[in-house]
C-alpha cells in the first residue's frame, strides 16, 4: 500500500551559483550507453551518472531519499529507464518546478511519485532547502516541513488523477481497478 | 468559466472542472495504433489483460503507414502481430494500401470537430486541422486507452497567434507555417495549445490547415487550431468525409498565456535549413545550395492540393538530369484524385519517381533514404540529423521543391 506522507533526506541538484540545474535531460539522467539493460534492479547504478558534479549520486543515495531538481527535469527522449533508475534506488520522490512532458507521463504511468512545485527554486535559493536536510511531504495536501530547520512550506499536491494511478501501483493496474470498481 | 478551444473540447470529455494546469481524466472518441508502436501496444495488452476485450472496438483502429507494404522482415512481423490481434478483437485495420493514418482518420470521418483521438503517432495533433484534439502518445498510454477508452491529460495553456497583413497567392501554407515556426521557435508554444487567427489563417484550405497544424509538433506545442473557417474548407470536409464541420470557437473572454502578433505581409518562400525545422531562411538566402534529390509528400504536404501545386510547376518541364524527385501521395484517396485529375500524368512525364501512398521517405526509408553527402529538399516536417538517412535535408513547400528539382539548386518557381 502506498503512503501519502514521506520523510526523506534531500538531494538538491544545484549548480555552483546555488541555483537548481534546469533542463536535465534523459541522457544526463540515464545515459544511452546503458539502454540495453532491462532489469530494473540493475539500473540504479547509472542514475544521474552523466550529470556533471553528481556522478557519485548512485553510490551515496539511500532508500527513501528525495530529489529536488530544476525546471524541465527529464527533457528529451522517452526512455523509461530515466524513471526506473530512481525506482531501483528506492528514491521516494522527485520534486521540480516542471518536468519534460513525456518524462512526467512515464513517471505517473509507472506509479513513481513526482511533484510539480513551481516555487521550489526560490526556497532553494533562500537556503530553506539544502542537500542533507530531512523533509516531510504530504502528497495529498502538499504540506511540507523541513525537519532539520523546523521550517514549513506549501507545495502543489499531487493531482487526483496522479494519486489514483500512484495508489493503484501504475497505469496498467489502475485499468484493472477501474473495471472491478 | 470561459474556455479556449482546447479547454472546451476537454471539458466536454470529462466530469471535472477544466482549467490550465489541471490533470483530468478524459474520455476518448477514437484510439489508434500504427505499425510503429502498434505491436508494443498488442504485447502490453496481451501481457496485462490477456483475453479481455478492448473498450470500444468500433472506435479503435490500426493504421499502417510507415513501411507499406513492409520493406523489412521486422515491419512485416509487426504488421502481422497487429492484424492477428485486430482480428480477434474485432478492430478495423486500415492496412498498407490506405495511406497516412492521421489523414485516413480525417477522410473516413473518424476525427471530427470537438472529438478526442489518441494514437502512437507524434504528429496526430494534425487533427487540429479539423478541430479534433489529436494527441500522440507512447505505447503504455495507448494500451491503457485501448483497454479503458480513457486517458489522463494535463490541461495545457493556450497561446493566441494573430497573423496580420496579406499574403500573395504565390505564397503557400508551408511558407506561412515555416515563417510562423521562425517566430515561435520551440519556446513560445512549448507544451501549449495554439489558436491561429487573422485572415491568412482563416483563408486556409483543408490541406493548408493540415500543413500548419502538423508542424505545431515542431514548435513543441501540444496542438494547433484555426477556429475561424471559410466556406471552401467546410465544403472540402463534407466532400471528403460526408460530415458537416461544426464550428469550434473559443469563448470571447477566454484567457491566454500569451498573445503574439506576426506580420506576414510581403512573405516570400521559406526554407528550413539542416538540422532544425526552426532554422528557417528566405529562399533567396539559399540559392547557392545545389541539391541531389527532392521529396514531395508526408503528412505535412501530401494532399491532392499539394501535388497539384507541384504539378503546376513541373508540367511541361523536366526534373534536372541527375536529380531524383520522389513523390508520395498521403492516401489512396489522394492517389485516386491525382489520377482522375490528370496530375499524375503531368508528374510522371516530368520524370519523377512516384510511389504508392504512405509516409514514404519521411519515415525510415521505403522510397529511399539520403546517403552521406547527399542534399535533399523535402516537403516533410523534420530535418533532424539522421532522420532520413545520412544526408542533409532542407524543408520547403511543394512548389519550391519542384522548382529546385528542375534547376538542381534551391530555387523558387519565380526563378524558372
Ligand atoms: S509522414 Fe512522416 S511525420 Fe508524418 S506521420 Fe508519417 S512518418 Fe510521421
């Protein structure tokens, strides 16, 4: 059964000037050299493996971690591996101001939680969200709290549609549920 | 609440309140899969749902258009996988003889004003030309659509593009489209719906609307609509599909993400240079580029009107020795029209290679790829590196492609 509230450690993907990195494309997330891999559990090792400054991400990430990225995360190709590699590492959530359209569909359809949060860049720039902080997010209400600084903020919650698919465990499972419900 | 065109269509297909940014469940009027993506849909469906039926088999279609008839074993297998599945589920197949799927949907009256259609074709938003919300999606999404007749969608914002000024008769819908692409690039309409206004848009024929709406994909947009129509367009739609076009207008005070005016007066023929469709220049800037081959067809410029325009340039002239001009009608219907109207004869006598309908050279091959070092001028919609072989591709109108193939260099009909 899926949770609606998570607590996790943050990875804030920002550049040296302190801003969230924008337009991270699917080749930076999961390089095409590894597209032949079909076993999801083997994909984790390559997550963000082609993103300058974050190449050791996969060896440091822990189950439950939460990623914050800049706008248009997952731009580019339609490869599902760019979502699955995070599922393999048991990353619990990715938050970005916006996602590439296909990336967003792929994530939602496979039941992987992603949140669009337009204001998150400001919070990062103001230093209210830093790598290593532990945050608690409720995907139903969008309420979030930084447990490391006891700071709270409001994010855009998951849409009903997205939550229904997520709770069913993906789009195919949701179709079965529609029939029986 | 007031709505733009896309918001209205979605509102008519969902129980939820529609506004930009909202993710809703949308009922589908039609879903399709083609010979690319189709076999994956079949495999997904069989794995997930076994022998269960598709949601509405009479509103579900396969359209084969990429490799027709199959020119590789893989495509032959894939098409057969779809045919066998279709047979079991009672789904109609528009097979290898019919032509480009999106055009067949318009001709057969499956895509009508105000309807929702999804399929495994990234240019399915071409259906905006007849006021239908068409959308290309991946095989997971289309499998779900086959099973449930529904899809989820984030309601896009809408951009209003107003075309100002008058255009000469010699300027084609493709020139107008490339000129708009030159202005919007891939930024202004990205992930948004577009509504085109102004006389030059309103006056577009069905083929012209198809040309414009097909390249909203290259503008990175969701879909384009031309809400204002002319009588000729309405007649064409009725003549082709037997269906009376229902007007589809935005509410007067609907709200737009942005309003953009583009002045099109004095427009001359436009050409997109490699390797981006947005890399658009005036034809006069490219007259030193010599070409080896040409292609006229694709979902963007494969209608009878397009081939007639090409024939009007080619008639009584010859394609230059050493240049190969490949022509592919969009559909079987177009083929029959060019046959009856004598266009086929004019084209044939000018020395072109003419094939059966389909995506032809636009997709991977079938009527030929470009080799390394080859320069082609095409009426297609994409000129990305590698899209049609190793050569360089320029994009232009049927008239410009025809004139270029007569002279062996990029040229407009005026240069003849
Ligand atoms: S003609 Fe080309 S762009 Fe159009 S549907 Fe066929 S392959 Fe796609």
